[in-house]
């Protein structure tokens, strides 16, 4: 059985700023990281591999430099790394992205091994839509189990999986036949750290690149052309300016007294 | 009265064979270690050997060391007597010291007699100490008492032997006993005294008995030596000769190519010198008595680490020689012969063990080698380190704060960027000085002082990156290597030659570790710079500050023990407050760690007493108003610890803050 993990290279959002003029993300000089949720998907795949001995393929759609993301996955012990990269894939929304990813998974299924599980992070930290995983499942007609925080059992002979889903204020135990697509939350596991030997091997490894010549998808259904949604504006939400009370440096006690008065006046400090 | 060569010779040959076999068995194991050059600077090495081995410099650092000094030098003197004894046993009456010219024989005989007496007294004291006040409870070993007993037997037998020979000579020559013994007493006081007490009729039997008692004790000693901890008699002198001449404050680089192994997870991955160290340890326990982890009840005991390496080598040696798999793992919970992961992670790399070791064993590098194995080859480490490693690699600071915030501490100040043409010094602020809210105050104080003194300086601003100290000490050499390469390349590109640091960890890394990357920087710790500026009259103190009250100074391990900077911070405090800071009981080279070094800053402290609280209690004994530090990690450990100890009426101040208080407020 083959497990496919979808991973995405995202800008380190703690370091992202928005250009006040163009309202777009300032990406220059911002380091890229593996989408944090995806690292948990990857870890779960690696644990299943450790336990069951299945193989793992990691796929990522992105520009050529997204290769670094796949190399990180290789350093952790995956078996196949495939970068889906082509200019015609660019500018894709969640629909067009899931079309490309689904096509790649179908190709892996046909050419490498029977795909039993697809693992995705619950969402990416740049787009935050949480739609790509379910999109893949819909296109491949796989069962979709979202927000998984625990794989309770995986029965390969009966082709069944039972998971716990972390929902607001409750958990849901769900069982589904394979193949299935899971999106995972951070509580699922703690990602491992790469061993140096594996990092060195990964650095030398060649990441396979599949472009649209290989996937042969209809250009109207992928990339910008295949994307019914586009971002019209990105902005930081406006927030009312705060107020500075007193002088905390020169007179901290006085400033604290002013604050207490203010809060009491607004009845926000029950005594 | 003749010894029997026909009996003695075979016994001697057998003993020497056992000795040689024992030595070979162990020394051949040392050859399993990895190559390492310890034969550079022979002249210096000879000096070190004379100082530490023959001069017993470290041994004498503790009062009880005097006892060992006596045993050591008695041994050297008595080697003459024992050589004579052996030759005499093989060729009776041919080689005797007494045949030497009288002017030579007289002082020699006197020295031998006195040395024997001193040795006897010293081993008695040693035995009593082991019974009543052992250095540590497990030191009461049979092994120790056996060897002490053996030495005592040797001395007693030798006195009896000499006495019987004197008495026999007296009888034979028909000399007047009173005047004869009076003369003899000037030559061999103890033996002559005993000679007067021996019954004349049994002299022959006494002589024979004493001779054989001496012979048996000596041969037993020879046989026993290589298989016991007393092997140090053979290895300590070469070990002092072979010790690392530079302070062991860095770790060797690793080469990151496919197929290499990283760190030490199997005993033969250590260098031959590391293995020699394990055979040099006498288990005196001085390391464990100064180790902050051992003292506060953590699983680490530096003596046990060295002992376990030896036991592991002995157990696995045969298999390893045949390139087989070891029987006992080096790292594991398998008891003697294995070092537990917990103890490996408990080390603060403070270096106190190495400073205390009389035979210059290098404990810390061995522990870091094991950390390297765990991190790099097994990816196994306490879970709290995962974030640290990722933050360091991804954002080049321990907290994972966005690098763009590195200059927030100076947003209100007018500070130049470092430029090789317009600024002399780079002020390398460091992660704590840039991001930690308490330590930012130190950076601000430093900036103001530098301007006040008219120093030409600049910062790297948002381009500054972490030096990598913590990851290196934690054994993540792979990440350190990347960070060091980047920093070295940037320093070279920017033309940095002179660097000021306010953090002893940045200080040691830039100064000592980056040298391995071909970068020779002139790195100065801020306490040294401030002291120099005071001396040069560039910082003029109009008044002293009373704000600090009474002060006590805490030495940072990486400033003091690892880099020998002790006086500068004290001089700065004295100049600023008008009074020398008081000293804690353990200070300067024997100072006690705050608990944050070696990456422990980023780890949970499990079990036992907290290291920082132990140090705080020691500081509080001096009833200070202010505890002065010269390290951001010490600052954090003291600030936190004082709150826990409900003693936050005591302030913690960096030396720069003390100086700024006197100068600017």
C-alpha cells in the first residue's frame, strides 16, 4: 500500500508583512517553511510506515524552489518525492490545486502502488481555506475524514480505517473503508527530527518533477485559468488605537492607579 | 641470609608476565580509539607533565592532596630501593646500594628510610580517611583498602629487612651497639631504631621472612596494578603530558559527508586519548564534588561517566577488535558500563569537573560526543529541544522570534550599522540581548556606555544571527556547522575583526569555536572592554553609585572557567560602587554554575534540587543587596530563582548596568 502525503511550502507567516500600498504579501527575504499542519500528516505517515512497512510518497505543488520542502520530507524517511511544477499550474485556487494533486495521486496509484491513504494538513497557514484536502477526496472519490487527531485503527486486510475527529467541544469516532483522505490537526502527533545521515542523503537526492506534459491536464481546469476564485485584496484588519495612561517608566505606580480607576469606571474590575 | 634466586626469578618473571599481559590487554584497547594528534608542542607538554604529574599541581589544590603528594614522591624515591631489591633477589650480593661511595649512599639511604616512613604514615591516613570520612561513600572499596594494605606491608617489610641487615652487620663487625646504632640512626633513623629492638638470635629468620614478605607484596603489587584503578600510576603521567593544551572549551568539528558517523554511540568511536582518560581515572571523586548536576541530585556523575566508558571498553573490547557488535551499549540504562541518556542531558558543560581533575581528564567533550550521537544519529533528545532546534535553524534564535524583531531593543536609540570603514568594533548583541526583555536593558546600557566612552562601534542589526552556542553544546553539530559557516562568511564579507559581546556564550563561540572555521577575531567581553575604558580614562567616573548596596559577583562558567576572565568584571563593579564585590564560597575557577549552560537554559530541570536555587542560596549567604552577573543566562537564572526563593528584594544587575548606574544616572 502507498500512502500519499500532500505538503506545501509556505512563507513563515510570523515573518510576513503586508505591503501597505499594493495590499499583497511582501515575500522578499521571507524564509519558507513546510506548512506546520503538513508536518503532522507526514509524521503520521512515517509512523504507519514504521509499524506496517508501507511506502510513502510526498507530493507538493509549487515553484521549483519548493523542492526544498520535499527534501525535508526525504530526510525524514519518505520513499518518493514528487514536485508538481509547471508555469501553467501557477495562480491556482483550491479547486485547481486539488485537480492537479488528485491527478498526481491517480498517477501514483496507477504506476507505483495502490494508494490506500492520502494525508493532508487540515489547512495551510498562508491560504487557511482547508479546502484542498476535501477537494482531492472529492475528485478521487475517496472517503474524506477531516480534522483527525488520532488514527484508532488501520486494518489493511479489511481495508478499513477508524479515526477520531477533533471537533469543537467534542470528538467523533468515524470508520471508513480505504482508500481514504485524512486531514490532520496538530494534536495528532509530535513530528520527528531528521537524522543527519538522512539529511545528507536527501540533499543529494533528486526530486522528481512532474509538469503538465506528464500529467496531461486540460489547461482550462488548472492554474489561474482553472481558478474561479481570486484574491482581490489582502489587508490587516483595522483596530482602534489604544490609549497610553500615565508614564509607566517614570511613575509605574501612578500609571497602575490610573489604569485601575479607568477599569473600575467601566465596571471591568469587579471588587 | 641469602634470597633464593632460583625461587624468586620464576616468580618475578611470572609477575612481570601478568603485569605485561594486564597492561597489554588494556593499552591495546586504547588503540581501538580514533586517531587524534596529541604530540604537538612537545616542550609545552613536558612542562605540563612536570607541573601536573610531578608537581601534583591539581592534586595539591585540596588539603588532602598533600597526602597523595607524599605517597607519589615516596614512590619515586622508593623505586630506587625496589630496583635494588629486585636485582638483589636475582643476583644476591652483586648489586647493593651499600657498595656506592659513602657520600652518595648516606643521603640515599636516609631518603629511602624517611620516604618509607612518610609513605607508611600517608597510607595509614588514607585508610583512616576512607573509613571515617571518605570523599564519597562508594569510595570505601575493597580495591582501595587492598592497595593501601599492600603499600603498608611493603613499607613495614622494608623497615624490618633493613633493620635486620643493620643488626646482622653490627653483630658481625663486633661494634659497640650503642655507638653503632647512634651512627646508624643518623643514616636510617627508622630502620636503626628497629634494629636495636630485634632479638639477635632470630635475625636470620626475621630477615628471610621480611625479605619474602617484601618480595610477595611487591610482586602482588606489580600484578595487581594494571587490573585495578591503580593503573593510574602508569597512565597519569602520560595523561598529563597528552592533555589538550588549549582549554577544552570547544568541541572538534565533524565532517558532514555521507557514510560518516556522527558523535559517539559506541565506545571505539572515541579518540584513543578519550579511552586513555578512562584508564587514568583513580575515582578520587573530585569531579562529582564540584559537578552542579551531581551536587543537586541529578543522575549525572562525571566520575561514573568515565568509569562506565572504561567498563564498556573492557566488556566490548574483544568484540570490537573483531569488528563485532558490542555486548553492552555505551548509551543506555544497562547499569555499569552504560551511560544513561538522562545523565548525558543533565550536563551544564560548566567545566568544573575538568578544572578539578588532578590528572586532566576531559569529561565534557565525551558527554557532548554522546549528545551528538543521540541528536544526529538517532534524533533522540528531550522533547523541549525540538522547538529550540527548529527555531535555531529556521529563525536563528532560541525563541523562534521573527528575525525582523532583532533590532527592537534599539528602536529608540540612534545606533550605527557596522561598517568596516567607519566603525571599529562590531557590538554583537546576541539573542538574549536582542530579544529577552530583561537582557535588552543590558544592551541599552552597553550602547550608552560605548557612546559615552567615544568607542567607534556598530551593530549588524537585522542581519545578526545567533552564534549557535546552545546547539553546539547540545550536540546538534549539523545545525551549528551551518550557522557557524553563515556567520563566518558574513563576518569576513563585512570585514569584522574586532567584536564586543555581552554574552559569554557568544564570546566563547566567536572567539574559540569560529577559529576552527579559519576566523580569528579579536573578541572582547563587555566586562573587559569596560575595565579597559576605565583604565584608559575614557570612562570617567565622577562618583560611585550607592544604588547597588552591597554586591556579590557570580562568575559565568564560559567567561571564567572556560576563558579565564575573572578580574575584569570585578574591577568594573569595584570602580562603579567604590567597593569590591564580596565573594561567594565557590568563586572564580571553582565557581558554581547557574544551571543554564550547555543548552540547559532551554530544558526542563527534572529531579533533585534546582541548580540556580542552590547557587542563589550560596549568594544569599553574603547578604547582598545586588547580585552582579556578566552573562544573560545567569541573569535569567538568578532573576527566576530569586522569585522562587522569595528573595526578589535582592536585585540582579549586569556589570554594564552597574557601570551605567554610576556613570549615567
